[in-house]
């Protein structure tokens, strides 16, 4: 157990960077336990959103979008954070829709520089979107908004890809 969990407090940025690897390792274990646990799919997705939002200080909105292939759009699923007006997002629209079309993770370190962006709140400074794959097709996305500029590293991307691999087992 890392010092972040022992203390049970939100770490300062320097401490977070030192402990990020440990934090992500511990969170991936919790995600695995949740996926393999007794709840139903939506409850599990809700628990995972809340876990990521509560434990990573710069994850301020965490939610899942699910693919509706026939309409080529994303539908908002379980999330943690402020309600959003973006309940349905056509493929190609915004950061989420672009990630769905490209079928690749999309990191925007400064949303003010992204023209194709659907704003949820003026507080949001950056965003990361990770596709969820099943049988080589995209079935959904994990979307995270941050109130911090440029907070996401390769470590976040790798961690969140692993979270999405675990989550794909629920579908
Ligand atoms: N900003 C997203 C819309 C979804 S919200 O972040 C919850 C986008 O540009 O696709």
C-alpha cells in the first residue's frame, strides 16, 4: 500500500508524481476486483467512475460513453461528476466523437486549442478519451475531463487502457 492510500488524503502534486505508479497499480487492482465482483454491469461502471474520480486528484469528470453502431453515435453511460448536456455524440463530433472515428486514444492537454471540442464546463482544461474494444470493434469509451492543464502522461494512457481492457470483460 502506498503513502497516498495510507494517508487517505489527496496528495500534493510532487507526491502524486512520485506515487503515480503505485496509485495506478493499486487502482487497477480495485478495478479488477470490481469487474470480478457481484454487482451488475451498470453498478460496476458507476463504482469504477467514482473510484477514478475520487482517487486521482486531476480526474474531475469520469464517464463511459457506449457506441450505438447503427446510428454511429455515442450514448452517455455511467459517470461521476457534474451532469453533462452531451448525452448523445455523433461519431466525428468533439474529442469523444473523433476518438470513436479514429478508434484510438485521444489526449488533449489544452482544450482551448482544440477546434472540434464539445464544452461541458469552463472549468475543464484538458481531456483524455480511451476506446473500449471487444472482438476488435469499438464498443465504448472512457472519457476523463480535468480542471488542470496538461496533466496526462503516457502513464495515464497505459493505466486507462488497462482499465478499459478490464471493463471490456463486462460486455
Ligand atoms: N468534451 C467532450 C464532450 C463530453 S464531456 O467532456 C463529458 C468532447 O469534446 O467530445
